[in-house]
C-alpha cells in the first residue's frame, strides 16, 4: 500500500514475490487526484478502502472529499 495505490502481492517460495494487481482509485472521484486515506481492511466481500480527493497546495495534500469503497479481491477494481 502507498498513499496513491493499493497492491495485491503474491508471495512464492524462496523469498520471491510478484504484484498481482494495483488498484486504480481514480474512479472514486473523477477529475481529482485520489489518494488512499487509511489502511485497507480485508473483509469477506472484498477490501474496504478509504479514498480521498485531494487538492495540492505547494507540497501539502488537502483532503477535499473522503469516502469509503470496496475493492474486488481478485481484480482490485472498485465495486
């Protein structure tokens, strides 16, 4: 997880890992830069996320809109 993306990582043997998907949060707030606002939570129906539309003022991100969403576990797409 980063402030801009959420990743599903598959660990394999011998300390190797690969990225299965990277979630695209932009559909949450079209027209805005969208960031991950809180730690994603794995649930029975998907991955619960908090997404925020931000306004950049110099080097500071100001959260303008904040909401919750559910990512599909298999694809990382907003449901």
